[in-house]
């Protein structure tokens, strides 16, 4: 049987390459999109070459529809699924977010997700196939994060878009879900994890006792794209090792010597 075909955006490194690796290992043929052509080519080659993966360089923020069309062409006229993974940060206090940064984050994190999904829907419908879309949101969609400008709002938008698209596109046989990663070690947050003490203090706050790996997100995406999830749509699945459920435990309480979060958790 011909392998199913998927486009993963921002798949040249980090979480996107983890998603691409898991999907390729499970028999998908993957279009590896990245704005960095070298990263796209290297990842596609590592996945096993043209039988398993094709490189597709391009900026999803500026040409989302063209990238989806090129993916379908490269994958032999077939597209069964889309993973909207590419996302960027522009750190700034909310009071000072510059209009250019606001536009840049909005274009990649939300506008491209909507336009690429519309283009994928057109591909699914023109080939008469059902399809599945998974968007990469964030735990920042559920709880604010200081100093990240528009990032939190765009990720909440991704989860809201996911739910709305599921309602509107369900009748076409298209499922739309999201994953909300917690802390995952990638280039996006490497400055934190390169510091051994910071890494340890963050690790200690995760009930499952470790920082996430891109493969942890890849396996959740693979589930949502699979037939095992054929009755799941409109959901944002949190993949964070349990981290977002410890927030109330971070409150100072008797028995915890001071307000340091790591110490508080250690005294639970
Ligand atoms: N790392 C985390 O802890 C974390 C947590 C929650 C959510 N996320 C989300 O996961 C996704 C991936 O994050 P990551 O940590 O792997 O990021 P990363 O910065 O490590 O990697 C992102 C990849 O996307 C590519 N990219 C960036 N802009 C692009 C564009 N316009 N078009 C095509 N490719 C582009 C980059 O070149 C890079 O290869 C993002 O949506 C991010 O918001 C990450």
C-alpha cells in the first residue's frame, strides 16, 4: 500500500524534526519544510532520503499556500495530513511589543497555521480524501508567560482555531487537533537548558521527572494523525510531563521553608 503523506512545517530542527522522525519511522512519507534550506535538507536525508522524506525549504509565514501545494506535488500529488509546527518567539514585555515583532509572530504562529490549513483542506477535498491536521500550540495557551510579547495570545489562538476548524471541517471528514508541549529541550530554549543549575531546577518541577524530548511530542502527534484517533477532533492535548498540574503546589504553605518553587515542590 502507498505510504500516507504528511507536511511538517519547521521540521528542520527541534520539535518539528522529532515529529518528522516519529512519523517517518511509522511509515509516513514526510515533506520536511524549514525556512533554513540546509536544516530541511539535512533532516530529510537523515530520515532516509526520498523514499521516506523530501526537503521543502520556504518561509511558512510568507508563502503558506505555496508550501502546501509544493508539498503535495513533491509527495506525488498526495497529501493526507498537515502538521503546523513552525513557531517563533520575539521576547518583550507586553507594554513594549513593537508592531514589527507583533506582525512577525502573528504571521508565523497563527496566520500561517490558518492559511496552510485552508490550503491542506483544499488538497484533501480535491483528492476526495479525508485528512487530519495537528497544530503545535503550547502550555502558554493555557497559562500566561511573562515577557513573551504576543506568543501566548497566538498560541491561545491556535487552540481556538483548532476547535473551530474541527467543527466546520468535521463534515468534510477532516479532523483537526493540537498538542500543547510543556518544556522541551530545543534551540528555542537552549539558553535555559545549557545552564546545568537551571536545567535541574526546571526538571525538579515536572512530576514525570524530566524535561521533554522532541520525540515525546512526535508520538502524541502520531497518535492524533492515526486511525486510533479517528473519533478525536477539536482537542488540544497537553504533553508536559504533568507540569501544568503542579501550579497550586507552588503556593507557599506550611512545611515549605521559603517561596522558591523547586523547594516547595520538593516538600510536597
Ligand atoms: N521548545 C519548547 O519548550 C516549546 C514549548 C511549547 C511549544 N513549542 C512550540 O513548538 C514548536 C517548535 O518549537 P521548537 O522549540 O522546536 O523551536 P525551534 O526554534 O527550536 O525550531 C523551530 C524550527 O522551525 C523553523 N522555522 C522558524 N520559522 C519558520 C518559518 N517561518 N517557516 C518555516 N520554518 C520555520 C526553524 O528554522 C527551526 O528549524 C513551535 O511552534 C513552538 O512555539 C515549543
